C-alpha cells in the first residue's frame, strides 16, 4: 500500500503487468543496451536532465495537447456477504423467567406440565429470522430428584351412586365432600438456540481530488473531470490467502485498518490519473547524433531556443530515435514533454465518514513563468493574425485594381473595334463614290 490493492483488481486483470503501475506515475522501461526491465516516472527523468542547445533550427516543433484536468472524482463500492453463525444457550434465562412467576430455583414448574412437555421444541425446529433450535431437552424433576408437590382442590359436596337407576333411586347421593388432587409438574430444561444469517452488504465511498494547476486557455467543455468508478471483489472471500473483511460479521469495512489501505490505493490512483494529464505540450527537435546517443526515456531534457516562450522548455523525454545514414552529418531525433503545470494535489471532499487527509505531489515548475509564457505566446499569435489580416486587405485592394484595369482594357478594346468599323465603312463609301464618278464621266 498504497500502490497496490488486489481488492480493486478483477481476476482477469491480475496477470496484466500494467495493472501494477496504475496507481503510480510510472511506465515500464526496457534498457536499449542492457535490456534491463525497470520503471520510469512519466514526469521526471531518473537519469538526470540533458541540456540541448545545438539542434537543427528548422526541426523545432511545438504542439499543445489537451489542457490539464483539474479534478478527479472517485466513486467506489465494496461488497461482501455479511454472515454470522453460532449458538446461544437460553436455559438460564428461561429458568429465571419461570422463577419470577413462582417456580422454585433451578427448575421450571407448571400445573399443566403435560402440554408444556408435548409442545417443547425439538432440535432443528425453524424459529424464523435466522434462528433455529440447536439443542432442546426437558427432563422431569418431580418424583425423580425432587419431592412431588401437589394441591388438593374441593370440587363438590357429593357423588351420584348409580347414574343408571330409574325412579326415585336415581336421585340418591352420598353426601360427602369431594376433593381433586393436582400435581405440580417440575422440569429441568435445556434450550440452546442456533443462529445463521447472511445478507449482502455494500459500502460506498465518494471523494474528489483537485489539482492545484495553472489555468490554461481551453475551449468550453475541455476542462473535463476524470471519473474513476470501481467495484471491489468480494471482500468476504479470501484474496491472496487473506480475508480482507477480517470478521465476516462486520457491518463496515472502510473504517478498518485494511479498509484505509484500500482508500489509500484509490487516492494514489486518482493522483496518478491527474499527473498523467498535467502534461500540456510537446517539443520536437533534431540534434547531432553524438549528443543524442546517450539519451534514453529515463532522462529529462531542457531544449534551448529563442522561439520557445521564455527561451527554453524542460520536460521528460517520451520518444527518441537514433538514425545514421552515412551521408553528411549524422543526426538523431528526440522529443520531450514540457510544461508540467502545478505545484500540488489537494483532496477537497471526502464522504463515507472516513478521514483520509491531504496528498501532495511535487511538480517543479514556476507558475508565474508559465503564465508569462502563455501571455507572450498569445500576444505573438495576435500579432501574426493582425499581419495576416493586413496582407489580406492589401491583396483585396490589388485584386480590385486588377478588376478595374481589366474593365478599362475591355472598354478600350470596344472603342478600337468601333473606330475600326467606322474607318471600314468610310473606305467603302469612298470606293462607291469613286465608282459613281467614273460612271458619270463615261
């Protein structure tokens, strides 16, 4: 913890090596020469920072990506079957209750003991609500190890001699008191109840982590919120040989020490997602082969160029290619991610009744410098746009002059054709008048 928690990893993804790094700001790295497998941070180069000042001037390329995401929301659910089973001996409580009603110590007594004995529960009887009878015995105590107790009750003053005699003799009675003797039934009870219950439990946790990053100009809707929705495996079953819930009778998981480890993983996962989206731009340059041969994607790079806002950009090398064609100067290509914006990640909201605290991830970048760089970039963009508008206006004026000149040329051409036609008509008229004059002379 907090970088790994199998509670949140589904079975089908346990063998995926990328799953191990999901909560870390790292990716797998294979050494170009040694082929050693290590991990490398996506923002900071473990091998140090290389300064690149000599590069092909025309090769510089700057590309702005998506704006940093400012907030990550985590919606997580853990589920398990809450189970409980066992027995509860209620014999003592039963004897105490009968004692309040007048039964002697250590036994229960009843004048209608036969019905009590017949209705006494048996082992396995279902009592509903998850309860059943685990063990039940009812042993007679009176006449066994206790002296019988009874009560004589007067029930009449005479007894009919012969109910089958007819006539006056039918009314013959023996005039004597009649007494009924009722024995008090006493028992030594044993009643053990068994319980076994199971119900589905779901515990939900929702919180947000806000990144303290520099606001970046973006289209409306681009400042999206990352939503991480996760469902756990059954924490009531063993995972890696351990029962995450510990005691399946528990009604809460996230409040336990093991539950806090699961929360720590969620915080680390949200932090990693935010940092991965904190990269806002890429810079690409071509450098001499000799300067790039020692580079790897475990390095950071500082590219120095006057055309970059503030004159330089520093970031993690995410791609490089070495190329030697044997013609002219050997060159290679390297590309670095720049402008990792912000200074910390701070949790702003926690629900579910679990205190989590504050997470911080240091990102080395001067916020004021970033603001100034962005302002200068957009000022430069506005100047270029204004120059483009001026050039368009000049082009429109030239096109208008050409149209006017074309119209003038077309009009002149029409005038020339008109003059030519008039001259031709005048020539024909003179020829006709000359022919008429010659005819008159003859």
